[in-house]
């Protein structure tokens, strides 16, 4: 059990190399490689950002950075959660041949998605520079915010990976849930349109807090403290669940694949 | 610390989830109806290893024989630490080299060079340790400049040669093998045989599952016969005969 936790450090070389190779693999034989995702996300953010600022009659300088940053963090969250469900199934050949801690596979996936996120982060920088004069300065507080998001994603991924290895239907349920979550989270709309009891849609929505803990400091509003506390609470709960599941079921996972 | 493998009343079950019991709905319905319809989806277990006890000491070269489905591969995987015992205990002391699937983790899109890293990291070899042996691995595989080419340009034999070279580069205390490895054309396979023999001679325990009696005869000094998940025969040969 304890090696599942120490694997983060002990098997660093293994999960970081394998995760990096996963990134490399995806874009083999293409000329500009992973920057295709930077380009595709960039085009999408620019077009939708401009169109929706017209639809919502908001200033582009206010809406586009809000949407760009939110969308890019959302991509990290949603791809990781989706991938988490198939992690053990995807790497079953490895799991059935090499006795490494299961968290290594989860970390491998998370690392791969984090590298892809860094490629997208270029867009965040471009957007913040473009609209820099009209906006407050970003604060470095987004870095601890991002660390919290990654920690929460890690524990959630451990839970989902184990549950989905046993119950394959959960993968589909999570997919549907994520699609809905995208619309219920202020990414392409702004929280200020909500009032009264409808505010609960954001206040109780972990996706909103995960996005905001990074987005708020980047957009220069000093509101991230409360979001950080909410996420920390989620981390504690999910960590307890992840450890519980690991302790009880890790020996069984190889048999389910 | 002496190298050893000890099993006490070892049992390994495979749960067999049909498509029905793997679904969440079935489990939820079962829970909600208080087990009334439980009979359709009770877990079916296949007992792959059934109450097996043995101990393998240093210097032993064990041949596992038996029909298909007798439990040889499952026993090897249990020794490798992949399948945890359902009942009983299994103690394995020593670093394991598992040659069950030598091309595990290798990928056609990557170059030979990258695949060496990929394969070695999955074997738990540190980068620094690998770099020391890198030249020797490439040299033995005889791939020459192909090592910089993607593996999809290789013939089947060439990829096997590469996988074999990496897997046999790092001696371990215990070697687990499912069928004797023979790779490459006539000339290479002679060279590979010698390397494999040397690799095994550096280890203190070998467990080889094989269907070829002459192979077992040549290498092993102890033969365990399996049938239906049980060990039905266990014979040791004279020590000098199996001096590999």
C-alpha cells in the first residue's frame, strides 16, 4: 500500500518518461507535432471568444480572456477525467506484465495531459499580452492554484481508474456527466449573469472552483483564496476515498483486466 | 538475503465477470432487490492455481510442464507479483527479470533507440544504469544505423532482436520465462542462445514454463508438472546434470 504513495517519487523516471512518450507518440510523423493542439485551441478560442462577446454584448477585452483561460483549464480537467476512466484498461498489457504500483499509470496519464496543457498555455500568455493594457496584472498565485487542481485530478483519477476497471459502464456515465458539466460551468458564459439561488450552480460546482482557482489570479482578481479552500476540502475527501479504494482493491485490478 | 521462492497453500482465482455482472446496473439492481435475483450474476471464479505449496531455493533451474491451461503462466505471473494470492502466501525474495513478454511497451512509431529507453524503464532500470549498457545493447542487436529509424521499418525478426538485447542486458536474481526464447535467423539465434545462457547463469533461480521436453531436459535440474492448477509431480535431478 505504502508503495502506491511513494511511487510518485520512487518511480518518477518511469511515469515521466512514459507520459512524455505518450505525448510524442500522438504527434509522430506530423511536422509541427503537438503544436497542432495549440493551433486548434487557439483558433477555437479566438473565433468563439469574439462571437460570444457579440452574442452576450460583452466587451471582447473582458470576455475573451475569461473564455480563453477557462476553456484551456477545462480541457485539462475534462481530458484527464475522461482518460482516467480508461487508464487501467489502456495500459492493461503493462499491468499484466510488470508489477509496478498502479499510481504510476495514473501519473503517466496525468503527466501526458499536463504537458499538453502547457502547450495550450501559450495561448493564455498570448491572450494576456494582447489584452494586457486593458487588464489588471496577473498574479503568480495561479501556480499554487494549478498545483491544487493537479492534486485533485490525481486523486479523482485514482478513484475513477479503479472503479471503471471493474464497472466499464461508469466510463460512459462520466462522459455524459462531463458534457453537462461544461455547460453548467462558467466557461463560455460569465458568472455575473447569475443571481439568487442560481448562484448555487457555480458555488457548489467543483469544476467552477477548479477553473477559478487558476483563472482568477491570471485575470488579476484576488478572489482565489476561497476557491483554494474549496478545492483543498475536495482533495481531502477524494484522497480518503482513493486510499480506501486502493487499500481494498489494488490487488484485484490485475484480475479485472 | 538469499534468493528464494516459497509458496504455502497458494490459491489464485480469476473472477469471471460476464458482460452482465460487469455492468453497474446489475450490481445496483442486485443491491436494491436484496439479492433476490442474485442467482443470475453471482461471481464465477476460475481456480487457476489450487492449493499449491513448494519452495524453490538458490541454484535451482525449475521447469514447469503441463497441458495448455494447466496454470503455468498464471503461476509465473503470480511469482512476478502481478496476480496476488487469493489464499495462502507466496514469498519471493530477489530481483525478478520477467521474460514473459519481451517486447512489452515497444512501439512501432518510435525509433529503436527510443524503444530501448521505453523497454528499460518498464523493467525498472534507471537511466544511468541503462546508459552504461546502451552501446553494448545496440551492438548485440546488430541493428547498426537502423537504431535511429522508427521500428515500423524493421522486420519482425529485427524488433525481436532489439527486445531480446534489452531484456537480457540486466542480470537479475530470478528469471521467469514462458517458453524458451529463440530469436532471429540461424546465425543470430546461436549468438542469442549463448547470451541467454550467460544471462541465466548469472541468476540464482530460473523458472521456465515449456512444452518442449528436450529444452527442459537440457536446462533444468528440477521439473514441476502441473495439471488443473495443482502440482502433480515434482522431481529433482542430480545437481551436476543441470549445472547451467
